[in-house]
């Protein structure tokens, strides 16, 4: 018994019906407005960044990037991302798993809570840590007595970064896991797999592209965060300055070339993220949940 | 493996999905759970599998109480309605999954797993598709891979949830016959859920008719169709016509006329008369019959269905006539059901 109906699964091209397309002049105006807007507000600044960075030539550019303070800022930024991104993967996968696969009280509350960092100004989240861990703060005395330094040091920066970036992975995975339901996991269990095997062989592969997408956005934000980090860092050169903070300091010192050199690295990171994100969306769009627009 | 469901009750957040259900499934039997949606048939299947735990009651696999065993310990092959194939694995990896996740000495070598997978693919007539991904298969092929995957673990019981529900009519019929052949060849005790009575009656050794969380009747296709034991089964299985009647002096009456059916053992009083539209005998002389006026007539394949209005109450019943029967055009038709059953009106 052969099945004659092997279908091809090419993605369907949505064609626009004639009724909803605009007249030619209207189209032209809309496109000019969009492109002009993006050009002036996004593309132009980007060009300026690179232009300023190389204004004094390549040697000054490399010199600016290799100065000890800059190197320490780059190192700190990488360190903060290297700690906060994996933690957010663990948190994001756990939260998404709990919300998508179980029923429990307080689920709606948890879902809302995850979105909190998006709705709160990063400066506030920084201030919260100051109030909590600062010398006059709630836990300040206790921390000081035990010799634990959080504020104006690396731990504070990591905490603030985690706070700001934790929605990215979870928000990406929750709709994806909800849509996929429990069927595959139930099938794995019925075949004798234990919970860990079901997660490793079935759940994780099912969400891997969505997870990667979330990690990408999370990483970009972790490296680029300014507001929350600025409040808790204390701006100690060579010690608690991340790249965005370092850019500000250099700029305030009228060292425009160096400031833009470091800024160009951040801009480069943004461009790489954008390219990877676009590639992921092109290749695995169907598997990445429809939660674009972070 | 024999499966015994003993007085099982299942509630979801206090909403009862099954009330006190008991069922004996014989070893090697192919059994269908049939009912409308919300009848609890899928819940019963998932309880047998261990995907749900009963609120009350027990489930035995052979002599052993399986109620508190996890789904992994029960060793059941479960085929899901939408197949639940692992989309990132090839067909061969899907089938081999149950063997790959075993621990210690019970886990076969990779080579052995491959061999088993291709053997099962032969059985489900899909040899050569080992390296395909589920997205590259048709619905019918996916269903067969799902079955092969479930059989790979040599399950004690094979459970199928609406196995053909997502397929189109022709593929359904083919797969139905094929499932019966596979069952006869392998001898697995098999339980499948369906809302399609044709599927249940044709395929299963015994059919379990369910409604509103209870079992209405268990029996072979013949028993279920010929001797339904409740108004629900009469109405749900096959076509039926129903008329409100009265039982008095061992006779069945409509309004003030006896209709020529004697019911010496039926309780006196109001009742409902059930019969099959095709199982009637037309009579010319009406001394003891059901007579009515033709209200509507429609052609159904090789026969004609007429709707009759009976008596002053204008109750409508449907009966079947040969296409060329003159009664089809007449305005008045008299008939007597050949086989019928009375259920007292509650």
C-alpha cells in the first residue's frame, strides 16, 4: 500500500490582494517616509560612529582600543555577559517550562512578573539595588559586617544586568512551548524515557532555535545595558566600567575619537546580532514564536 | 496481557470525567472505546496508559495492580491522535527512541536498534523511509511511523487515541484494514478510541459504548447493533426511529389504537418505541399497525427515506422504502417494525 499523497511543505507565499494595495503615489510616499526616517535616525548615526572612530586614523583607533582602561572595560563587559546570559538561560528555560507545561496557582502573576523589567526604567532597577545593598540600604549593614561587597563592584553589575535581561529567553520560549503542548513529552515518557531524557532529547531540540534567538537578544542587551549598570557600578575606571559606561566617560573627557572607537565595537556587536537574528528568522522563522519586536 | 479496569472514577478539578467504570479486556483482544466527545473515552485510555491517575478505583495489568505505576513502568505503546512524532529525528530515530532511552543491560546496541527499526518499518510497510523526517511524510505514513514507534518497546498493551481521526476518508479505510492485519499478525492487546461507529464496528472484536463518563454497553458489533440495551445506544449506533407509546394489557398503543405489537413483559405505562428505519414491514390492511402521512421523502443511495407524521400529535418517524415502492408516492403509509425495543419513559 503506497501512499500517493506525499505533499511538499514549501512555505506558503502570502500574496496581497489587489484590493488592499495602495495607489502608486501613496506607495512611494509611504516608502520614502519610512526610508528617510530610518536613514536619519538609525543609519546616519551609525555612519557617524564609525566615521568618528576612524577620524584620526587606524593607529589611533587601535591605540584607543588597546589602552588598559578600555581593555578592562571590554573584559568586564564580556565577564558580565558570560555570567548573566547562562543564568538567564537557566531561569528562562525553567520559567517557560513551568508556565507552558504545568498548571499552578500564581501562573498569571509569574507571567506578568517576567515582563516587569520591560516596563520598568532600567535606572529604577539600578536604584532598587542601591536601596537594598547600599551602605544605608536594607542589607547594607549586614553585608558590610560580613565583608561582602555588592554595590560598586562586579556582583552589583551582574545583578543589575540579570534583572534587565531576564525576560528575553523566557518570553521567547513561553509561547513556543505553549504552542507545542505536552504531546511530544508524553510520547517520550510513554516510550520509557525519564523526565531528564524527555527534556534533553525532545523538549530542548524542539525549542533550540527559539532559545538561540532569545539568547542572542539577551546577550546584546547584557553587553549594551547602560542605565541600571550606571547606577550600581560607581564608574571606577579599570574596575567597574563596562563598555557603555566607558564610552560615556571618554566622551565627557572630550576624548571623542576614543569614545567613538569603543562605541564602534558596541555598534559592531549590534550589527552582528542583527545579522544573526535575521538569519535565524529566515531559516527557522516558523520555529521561533511570533513574539518579534523586543 | 489482560487489562482490568475496576470501579475507576476520575475527576478533573472536581469535575467528574468518569463515574465508576469497570471493564475487562482480554489478552490479545482488539477493543474500541466508542462515544461522542465528552463521553470520557480518551480519559479512560489515558488512565490505562498511566498518563492520568484515577481518583478512585484500580487498574490491573494481568494480576498486578498498575494503578500507582508510572507510565514508564507500565510499558504501554501509546499512539497519539496527532502522532507526536519527534520532528527533529529521522523516522528510524523516532522508532528507535524507546530502545535508546533504556538503561544498562536492557539497552540494545546501536546496531541492534537500527535493525529493529528497519524490521518494524517493514511491518508497517514503509521500508526505505528510514532517513526521512516526519515533515516529509504524508499523514498516513506518519500514523504508521507512530505505530511502529509504539510497538518498538514490545508493549504489554497497545493504546491508540483516535488513530485515524486526522486522516481523510480513503486513507482511513485503508489504514483500518491494515491495523486489523497488523493486530492479527502481532497479537498485541489493543485498545483504540474513536467517535466513528463504522470504524469501531468494523475493526474491533468488542466495542465499548460510552456516554457522559459511563459505559453504556460492551459487546461485539452484532450485539451492539442488534440488541442495544439503552435508548442512548439505540440512538448513537446506526440509525433509529423513536416514537412515544403506551403499554397496556401487554399491548403497545399509540394514542387510543393498539399497533399490533405485543409486549407481555414490558411494564405498564409510558414508553418509547425504538426501531431501525430499514427494519420495517409495510402493511396494506391496517388492523394493528403504525400509520402516518408522508411529510417528506428523500432518496438515499439505493433506497428512499420517508418521514411520516403519526397520529394527532404529529410525531415524525423515518422509515425506509424501496425506491420503486408505490407507497413512496402515496400520502398514507402503514407499517409495523420487524425488530423493535421498548424503553420505559423515565
